[in-house]
C-alpha cells in the first residue's frame, strides 16, 4: 500500500464539512477511492485531531464565513451538519434559520457554489420526523408556507403529513427535515438516495441508527470532463477495467488510513462464540462484545474510568473502540481533554457503518 502525493494523486477529491475526527472522510475515501483535499471544522481541538491524520488538508474554519468563490473545487462534498435540533433527544427545533441544524443552508450554498459530482450527508434518525422551517425568499408574502413556531408541539405534529413518503406536497404544512434536505438537493440538480441503518447491522454492540444521503449530479458539470459523469463510466483515457482509474482495481494506490476497512468488512457476519472468561466479565453483553472484538480485531478496553468523587464515567478508549476506530485515533491526542474526547467521539460517524451505507447506495 502506498500513499500518493497530492500533486500526483489522480483520485477524486473530497471537500469535508463539519468534519469532526474524520469518520465520514474515512468511509468516503474507502468507498470512492478518494482523498480529502480540505476540511471545515470550527472546534479547534477537534480540528487538530483531524489535521494529525490529514496533515496536507487545510482547515477552512467556520462554514458561515467561507467565501466559496475562493475554495478549490472538489468532486465529492461531504458533511454531517449539526444534529442537535433534529435529534429525538433534543428540543426538536428542526432545520430552521438561527438553529444549529439550520447550518444545512450553508452546506447547500457550498454545493451550489462548488458544483460537486457527489454529495454525501450523514445525520441522526430525527431527520425523518423533525420539522423544517424554510426561509422566505425576498418579496414572498406567503407566510402560510411555514408554521408559526418551528418547535413541534402537539398541534404541529398533528398538522405534519402523516405519510413519510409525502415530503412537503402541501405548502401550508411544515416540511419534514429530510424532505427539506432532499428538496434542496433536487433544486441543486442532484438525484438523491437515502438509507437509515443501525450500527448493529455491521456488528457494533450498540444501535445508533443513522441516516445517510447520497446525491449525484443529474446534469453534466459545466467545467466539462474534469469530473465523473457516472461512477463506473471511464473518463477519456481510462483503462478497460471501467473503474475510472488507469490501473486495475486490485492495483489501486490507497492511503494507509483506510487499509483496515477490508479486514473489518470481511469479518462482519462471522459466527463467534464468547469464551467463559468473556461471559464472566461482560455477562449479558458477552455476545455483542465478542462479535465487535472479532470485527475490529482487538479486545475491548476497560469500559469505565473510576473516580472516587464523581463515580465511574465512560472511558474514551472504550468509546473509541465502540466506534470501530483504530486505537488512539482520537485518544492519542493531547489536544483534547477526556471530556472533549468523549464529546468528539459521540458526535462522530462510525466509519464501517458509513462504508456499508455508501456501498448499498452506490450498488
């Protein structure tokens, strides 16, 4: 396995938004055989973790302050915009101007400006049920398009379209958050497919259902053949292997960052049985722990840190293992306190889950 210099690297380029520790980047790099060209992460300690793994990718910083006219175009734009306002455990303010989840509008603006061939979005299951309040275009006096209050009280929930497949056909009713995102992608001339799947589907010992959206441009890019028109259709000069590269798939040059995915993928679904010691240590969780140990190829760390004053709390190394990340991906950094590590890991993407979702969406 060899790592390519950016100047000679012909792989697809990724622009990464709301990057966190790079879980979604890992998955997209693996599925598309791509490289991350730049990223945008406002949290400075977490951004330093990202930069440790992608030292050549500059951080564009606050997405609300980026001038997209000055940004290098990319083939794939990815991001998991903030989920706090669409999460089922939050206040459910939804996607609305002024909310953290409303930062989706800035990602949509980036898509409009950069015109990527592919868009990858990840978010929580609340995207299926939370409302979206659309900003009114200048001069539009149709106030009935939006509810008076974006917070989904009982009356608002009753007024929402009951069928999740009818996404905003009635302008007088609030859109679901997923409907707003899919509608924006359609307006941006992108076909989109989406899937919701739990982390347990790939063998993780927790549920963690996430929504993944894959958008693909429906019309040729105005810049010509710089970008792929269809994944799997060769560009001029491509080899007969029809994999958009000049060499066969088994000779593709990949970065060491994603080399461990193949082993994890090959182990999903293997039958495993916990030994007596594991049963004694983990009790009813022994089957789940044993399965994930087998898939990740490493034993589960101690699950808790003991503190006489505050009692036990989750160990960052254990949460990192739960996310299927290589040892020390987040926890080897001195940039984050233990609490910051837990927060960063909890907000991140489980890479193998994202790989599986994207593989299904691109099939």
